[in-house]
């Protein structure tokens, strides 16, 4: 089953009150700068998988802010292993990973388990010591939750999308309204567990 089919099936399950927890993150933060990394470290979540588009950078943005470089440097000094995992192309992912001096996977095919299999191999990590950080419930969070790794949702850094992320964002917005109505997930109500 392809990733788009998998995302659509998940969307319809959540909308029909089935398996809504698969898209609810373990932690929710406004952005990557406000994640409680000390908490993650205490939980022995030493391996961090970051999405790119609208998680750490706006879609198709090539200029890496100094604050992001500094964040990745601080995380490295604290002993975190970092990997960028994106469904985007090699041309998008490699320049970002190069500037952030980190490992990467492109065309990862999240939310499929194979994306997380490859990520754990690249990090030489175990599930119980790994967290996924992303802005998309239907790819990043669903994939992490089903795979059994800690999931962290952040608000998107930009309101601009491309055709690939735009469709998922529309579905996520519809789904989030349903989750808020059922009081399962509330936008801007940040937490960690």
C-alpha cells in the first residue's frame, strides 16, 4: 500500500471515530525551539528524527537560519543523535542536511514502517530511544505512533505548502477539528507525556 493510500485510510478511520490515537502525539510544542529536550534526554530519547518542510524550515526554503544551526549544534553537544527524514527529493534534503551537519534520508515514504526501519539503521538506534519530530499528523505522527517511537508534533513554521504537503495539511485541518470536538487533541494546548 502506498503512503497516500495509507494516509487516506487513516484519515477516514479517525473521521469515523476509529483509532484516533494513532494521530495524537506524545508531545505537542509550538516549534522545534520550544521542545523540552532535557525532558527527552531524561526519558533516554537520545535519537531525534526531524522532518524538514514546515517543521524546521518553510517549504522549499533554502536559507538556514543561524538559530536552527545553533539548535542542532546544542543538541549535538548534549549527546543527541540527529537524522533528517523527509519524503522530499534528494535535491531538497541534502543541502539542508549538509548545512546542519547531520545525517539524512530522502524520499523516505513516511508514514510507512520502512521509513522508520531505515532511520533506526542510520541512527544505529532502538525504538525506545528515538523520537520523531514533525508537523504532519498523517505522516510524521501516524508513522511514529504505529512504529512505536515517541512522537512530537510542532505547529507548521509557515502557512505555505506545495502540492504534496498541501493535501495532507487540508486533511489534517479537517481531522483536527473533529479531534477538538471530541476533546482528544486541542490546537495550541501544548503538552508532553
